[in-house]
C-alpha cells in the first residue's frame, strides 16, 4: 500500500496494526512494515573503505535500518551514496584508517542535526499512530453499554484487593435468530448467575453458580430510571432468584443487592450477557472445545451432538448452554453443570496461545465483548475493562474452581420445581469466599507470613482484669462498640475497657493493635473475641481516658455481634466442584 492510500480504511486490516508487546503483555497499535521510512540515508554500500574518514562520517550520519530492510533502504529506491567529509585546504590531515581520534566539530554538528531531524519525524509518526489508536479505543468505548449500579456495589474493583464480579446471563431473546428459544416475551430475567471471586494474591478464583430457581428474598431496590430519576422498587419475599432482574423494572443493581443479602458478599461490579454474547464471543475466538458423554438430540435447546469432543461456536454454543432436559436430572442444576463446562472451555481458549498471539482474534474478541456485554457504570470504558482483564489474566486455569451454592429441594412443594439453601453447608461456602479462602489446592506463596500470624496467638496470656483496651466502631452496625463494651465488662471480666466512639475510617475486618509489651494482653483478648492471628496488628499503644497505655480494638464490617467468634476459616468446605483446566464430559 502506498503512502497516499494509508488513510483509506478499506485498505487497512486493523489486525495487521496491532502487535503483542512481550514486555507488557498488551497489544499495541503499530504501523505496518510498509509504512514510509525516513529519508535519512542509510549505511554506505560502496565508497570509502571501512575505517576511512569517509566511512566514519557516513556512519555518523546513519540512522537505524528500516524495519524489515536489512540493507537500511526504504525498499522503494536505491540508497544514495553518502560522500565523506572534504578535507579543508591547508587543514590537518585526517587520522589514518582504524585510528580512534576526536571527531571534527563540524561532522558532530551534522550528525546531531540529522538525529534531531529523525527524532522529529519519529515524533510525527508516533502522534499519527497514537491518533489512530485513540480513534479505535474511542470506537470500542462507544460499543460499551453501561447502567448504574445504584450504589449496590463496592464502587468498583481494586487492583490491590480481592475482586468479586457478578456475571449475569439473561434469557432476553433480542437479536437475529433468538426468537425460537423459550419464552420470546421475556423481559430478561437473571437466568444464569455466577459470583466470580478472584483472590487478593491472584493465585486462585472461585466461580459460584447461583441457581435461578433458588428461593430468596429480593430487597427494596433504589433504581435509576431512563430519564435519570430515582425510584425504589419494592422488595418481595420467597420468590425465585431470577426475578431479581427484569421483574417490575428491576435492573442488574437489584440482582447485586439480592446476592449481597443472600451471601453477605458485596460484588464490586457486574457484567450482563444475553443470548448474542454466547454466539459472538465463541465465534470471535474460533470456537471452544466441549465434551459429551452421550449422544444428545434436544428439541427444546436445538442441540444435536454425538458423544465425544466437539468444537462449538455461534448457534451451537448457545444451544449447548441452554440444554437441560437431556442431561443429568433434566433440571436447572444439570444445566448449571453444562454452563460451567462451557465457561471452563472458554477460559482455556482465552488463555491459549492461539488466541493471545493472534491480533485478529484479539480484535474480534474486543469488538464482540464490548458489543455483547452490559456492564455497571464503574466498568464503562475499554481502559477499565482492560485493567480487569489483566487482573483476571494472572490466574492459572487449574486454580479456577467452579461450584454451586449448596441447595436442597423446597420442602414446601409437592411437585419439586424450586430449591432452598442447604443451611448446613451454604454458610460455610459464603464465609470461605468472604475470607478469601481458596477452593483449589493452591500452594500459597506467603506461608512465612501466615506462620508469623499464627505465632502471634502463641504464648502466655494476661488475666482478663489486666487487659486495657479502647473499642472503636470501624464499620460494624451502630451501637456495636457499646454492646461489646458491656459484654466484655459484665461477662468476660475485662473491666479496663472503654468505648472510644467511631474509627476515623471503616475497615472490612476487625483488628486489634497493640504494642510489643502488650502481647500477653492481646492474646487474652484474642481468645475472648475469637480473633485470628491475621486480625492482630503489632504496632503501638494509645492513651486511654485515664492516661494509661491501652490497645485499640476496631470493629470492622465482619463483626457479627458481641460474643460471636471472629475466627476466619482457613480451609474451604467440601463441595462438588470442578476446575477450569480439565475437560469433563457431560452426560
């Protein structure tokens, strides 16, 4: 393509302009190799011998060879010969070949001018490339659809904290070819729901599926309307989880609130996909590999596949994730297993070299992803989505565990169509995720740090009457500091305690700060409160109201009430699970 044709979009394949930078792991927009090169002459092909004055001058004026042109030329014209410097009449002789000597002042000046000219040209090229990149990023930004989280989330994920993303798949039938699936008049309920937890150290993740037919209480939901006004949609009790979206005008922020009420975990962000997302994303990556343990011919989902391994995309991929009558017990829980297998396959494909090293696939994926997904207003730019993608990209698929909220059949029904929480195991699953406990067998890199935390609990303990502590409320329910004070003084004998009011900032977890000479007091209070070693923070003492040194107990958002142990789980409960690195055949 010639220089005049560079601005014509129909002559450019965008995939040829994006190159993987191995230093950053990101794709960068670069000019194709046929881009016009600098007109600064390249190295001499003939003329002065190596080491001669003319050769030295020529090398001083040479720029780096053009990319892809070993001879340094532009590829369009022969490289002109560069003459060496002329000897001034009456001036000193030039140094002999091969001899090192100070360069002539005039020659250095010329070289500097050429370098400055080259730098100016390069700056112009970089500006042009940056402008093209900006236009493409703006195009991707324009693809993104976002809606308000209405304050239901944490305010967006953070790179230095654990991440919780709510993934919602709706049964909305918009788009070409989707009319034949299920209820064509659906407003878009929360048909598929996964709470994805990425650990703080990025070594592991848990994808917790929430059954659509789980009976829950949907809370009151403040909701932003299309005209920007606010409306509170009243909550409902003992209804299916899927009604948290679409029903009565509920938006994804209401599904977030329902998840928080159900699990005690507040999602950072949400991402919503409809039928089209499954089709376009799988097509963009060239299909995903799934496995069936038997032949399936499902009239409802339109899936017809033989036993064995298949590469599916588009309509076939959508049929796969919608199949339920032909697998397992034929219900929603059986379909969840298929969906988990599908997402595992998609994760493997996204992490594979065939995707990461293909600019064409990456661009198609960017186009499909930004068009097919609806995100909350904290994820409303390609930059924010890229940052989230980089955090998720640190995860090894073998440490991504899929599991489902433990449930049992609804005892109130004769004909079983809904489920309720299994009270014996579900709370332990929620607590493990809240406390960043891995469900996969991950060898933690910070074993020494954990050993040090455990060591803080070992040693002698002071008498309860010798414990001096100030109690602050740092995110617990109102009145918590006073209730703990009453309990400690009246029931536990910690009479030298006092209520110090509210902490200057909220904390997610309760902490106890103490000076080195207060370690015995800290161990006693930790035993009374049920504090883990991670909650104990060696530091400094503070002065209490009597002018005496005291420890500081700050009640965080994890505080559940006076007398309720705050010891966090160290191991995840046993649940049915699978990992994303393994192909499992559904049957």
